[in-house]
């Protein structure tokens, strides 16, 4: 068939629009690699939040010198980075104040708006340390 | 429309006795039958010379074709809806509205991922089924008489018309309420183009079915 039917042209045009829209969509949201990095950062934030809550559970005792999985009732996965398996940084600064450290793949803005009062705050891609002070009653 | 039951045997007999089609139509009209009923009864027989009247292929219902057309039109609806959703979200992110909530951008990114995923699966299936059905109809024009084909095409036309109606009404409402932004116009245009393309193509298809049968 030398002359294509109008239906074929419409199908080709629709195909071109679909491909263009999918490519534009992928450029906007990033491909599978970028989405993976976002997920890993979300998991890091969730781990740090779990550690903060575990340390805040018993305020009567001073902070432990290091993070102990059994004493805090957390799993090994909660205390280590999901990508590298390295433990998160932890350093008690006083009886009630401590520092937590993690290495993020993307800046905090990549995850969209989050709780502005979270101790972790805003950060750039790369290692980030922050101080956690107990909330005043 | 379907020919009344008693009319088809009458037309067969009249054609067999050698009366012309115009003469039969005139007689029936004088007897009080409507133009549509008369035409439908005459359309049951092909206008080819032969010793006795030659019946045309009658509309038929086939389970296999129901499967074909259901897959074809499901893939079409999924593709059209998700292409629309993808374009809507791209327009939203390209032209941000200061009154949007902060979470709208995150939600738009998630919608874009879903829309891409569905399009990547549904659109190639739609193309494949379109070509499969198109080839089958080209090789055997009698397949144009498929009842499933007619119903699914008519249903699709109905859905497309409803969408265009809603789109037009939304455009006028926004115009009247002074909220006509470039973002909204782009979205209305997207919907009109998508539904218009579907409507135009299947309207033409339906008309050709009627001509070639």
C-alpha cells in the first residue's frame, strides 16, 4: 500500500504525542534512578525519626554512649543506612542533647514539603549532621 | 434501523418477480411504511443481477470479536485518559499557580509516574489491536457488519461527545467567572484535541461502515 489511510496517520500522530509526553514526563520526575534515590532518602529520614523517638522514650535516664539496638528496641536496619549499611552517626552532647548524622543522596527540597519543625531541618545532598534537643515540657 | 419482520419477505418476493427497487419503494411508501423502514428492507438485498434476490450480510454477533473490540476500546480509553492526565500534570508543573497547596507538586509527580506506567502498557496494545482489527476488516469487509463493532464505536462516540460537552461548558463557566488563565485554556484545549480526535476518527469509521455494506 503506497498511500496510507488517514487512520494510520492519526495513529502515527497519536504515537508521536504519546512518546513526547512520556519523555517530557520522565524529564520532569526523573527516571527510575532518581526515584530510587528519593526512596532511599525517605527511608533515611524514617530511620532517623525512629531513632529520635526511641531516644525520647525514656527521658529519666541519661542518653546512652552509643546506639544499642536491644536497649532502644529497634532493628539493625533502623540504625544503618539503607544503601551502604553503615551505621548512622550518633554523638551525645549532654545528658539530653545529641547529634545525629546521615548522608543524603538528594537535597531536602527533592522530597517536597515536610514538617518544618522536624529536627533534621533542611539539608543539601551529602553528609548532614544535626542536633536534637529534647522538647521543653 | 432494522427492517420490520414482514417487510423483508415482501421485498424478496417483489424482487424475485422482477419489480424495480424504486417501484417497490414507491409502493411501500404509498402503503404507509416510513422511508427508513422501506430503505432498511431494501438494504437487506444486494443490488446485483442474479436469478433470485441476493441477501446482504446481516449484522451478527461474535464472541471472538467482542473480545477484540473490548480489548481495543479498553486500551483506547486507558491511553486517552492517561495521556490527558499526563499532559494536565505537565501543564500544572510548567505553569504553577501560587494558590496551589505545597503538596500539589508532589502529588503531580506521583500522577505523572502512574500515567507514564499505564501509557507504556496500554498505548502499544491499542496500536496493535487497531492494526489487527483494521487488517481483519480490510480482508473481509463483511466484518463491518459486526454488532459489537457498531455498539462499541457508538458508545465511544457518545463518551467523546459527553467529554466535549463538559469541556465546552467548563470553558464558558470559567470565562463567565473571570478565572480564565492560560493554564486552564491549555487544559481545555488538551481535552478538546483528545476527544475531538477520537470522535472524528470513529465517526468517519462508522460512516464508512454504512457506505461499504
